[in-house]
C-alpha cells in the first residue's frame, strides 16, 4: 500500500477550489463584470479563455487536487469535437465524479 492517501472532496469543496484556481488565473485579466466567478461562469464567453488557458487550467487543477491523469478529454470533447463552451459547474461535476 502506498503512503499517499486518496482525498475525498465534497462538491462544495471542489466548487470553492475550482473558483479559487480560476480567480487566481484571471486575477490580472481585464474582465467585464469585475471578473466575478461562480458556477454559471462560462470559460470562453465570460473569462475569454483560449486553448492555452484551458491547458493551463488543467495543469492548475491537477496540481491543486494532487491528481495527475484525470480524463479531461471527457470534459473538453463531445462526439469527437471540442466543446465550444464550458461552465464552471460542468468542471465541478466532472471533478466530483473523477476525484472519488
């Protein structure tokens, strides 16, 4: 047995941490609405995310939750195409399902 334990996160903890990661990433960006982030926030439309930002978000989330190799392709691809938009709540639901 390894010395590293799997941590269990509640949906509320995941939500708070995802929002904190996003706020940290976008702290110095010029955003409309003052950059207020909640579960309804859209990455591309509201935060002006580009593909490199998505990659940085994946890295930041893996580091934050101390988990590598999460199946993020399930989140970012549907029917063989990249999703056009993603809301914070979708990221939270994905992580809640895949971190357990």
